[in-house]
C-alpha cells in the first residue's frame, strides 16, 4: 500500500475503528396469508423483498436490487481520519451546516444485492466479525430479505479492507456464500494475497492466512475495467484507495447504477471537499484526484450512485451546487 505525506498510519485507522458505534435495529416480520387453493394460475414472479430498517428494495431497470444494512462505523472529528491536514473546526463547520453532530463522523455500511434472470449478485460482504458488534449484520439482513446465502452466485469485491471482505467467511472461517464466485481485480487480489499478518490486521483482517486459504478456490480475478457479466456488470477502476480498488457499473442502457466502493466515504465531507485527504486511502493524492473526477463527471451525467458508506440506503446522485457539489439522496 503506497504512502504519501498526508498518509495516516494504518495503526491509527485500526485504533479509530475500535470506536465503532453499534447500529442495529429490530427485524420486521410480516405475516403471510395461507395460499388460495382455488388459484390455479402459473407461478408468479417471487414477491419483492419486504422493506424494513435494514432492507431497502429498489429497481435498476429490469433488475431487482436491495440495499442491505451491515452496520455503522463512527470516528472522532480529530482530523486523523477525515479532513487530514485541516483543523477539526473546519470539518465541524461542514457537519454543523448539514445538521450533523460536529464532534464525530458517522458512516453507514451497506452491501448491495442485485437479482438478474439467472444470477444473484452481491457487491461487497460487510465486516463479518472483524469490527465488533457495530457491524457484521449482513446475515440477519439477508434473512430479513428472504435471501438464502447459498443462492448467491457471484460476489463483487470493491477492495480488500476488512469492512468489505470480512463477510466472505463465517465465524468458523468457512465460506459464508459457498456457491458464489468471488470477483475482484487482479491487482487487488495480488495485494490481498500478499499481505503480511501485521498489515492485514491494520486494514481490519484478522486470521489473514486462513482467510486467504478459504476464499482462494472461489476467486476469479479480472483485469481492471473488465466487463464481468455481459450487459449486467462492468468493473470501473477508481484509483488510489487500494492498489486495485474497483467500482461497478450495474445494468445497461440508461438504467444503470454505479457502485463506488470507497471512492467516497462521507456524504458531506467527501463530496463538498473531495480533495481533502483521509486516513483510509493508500495513495492520498491519487484517491483525492479520483474522488474529485468521479463527483464532477457523475454530477454532469446525472448517473445514479450507490455509496456503501453514505447514510442508508446509500442511493442518490451528486449534484452541482454553486462552486461545489452536494449529495442528493433518493
């Protein structure tokens, strides 16, 4: 992982991660009416997933999709993670103007599930057991949505940080989605497989050797910007966060959704000041340039965005506001 003068050591990131805030909500249960024996019509399409505090169904053209809550993370406003090189008062002013607490920064964490005619696609897998009780709720959200982990056919990893790949394995170290192919970019797979235990722990991955051994048989590495599922999923290289960080363009024609991974973390700070460094990026200067370009280009095009760390469900668009930009949630 490359470093720049604004790079915050991963040990500090790991320390900040230890302050994560629990964010769970009760499951909603729906009663189902008994089937009508008189109804002899052909079987209908499966019912849409029930919406709850942890499941948000929506559509991407003809594809059905769900935002699935994995949890939440919280960091102090001490310019060690966000606004690196800027006074906490500068960050506090942005947060206060947006109606958010000024002493801390809150990030949501929501993997995305998409169903096509013959596939069940999962984008990132949440934290698993790596980040304590504030995260790792993806299995419960999948259950609430009526999705069997064994039905997942493909997993698309944006990058190898523990809050995105931790859910690939369960508490016993076994594959949580045993029938799924795990797609990640070739440089990201090389980065993940080549980590030493110290560096792995710093990015939220314990038991690195066992983790890599468990997922290796299922990994299908792709070249950056590859079309992975023709007409449905295309990788979009977004440089700087990690060596092979990838977003994903989902859908076709005008009905598309851009999954941005960790190209932007905070819906206020990252969007209004995209060039401000943060302590998560491996190459801070490159990541800042990528973030700025991403926001400018997609605000101009009106591209629909899925932001895994923005407030749940992470759906919306970037919008030009005066000399800057803002996040407009759906």
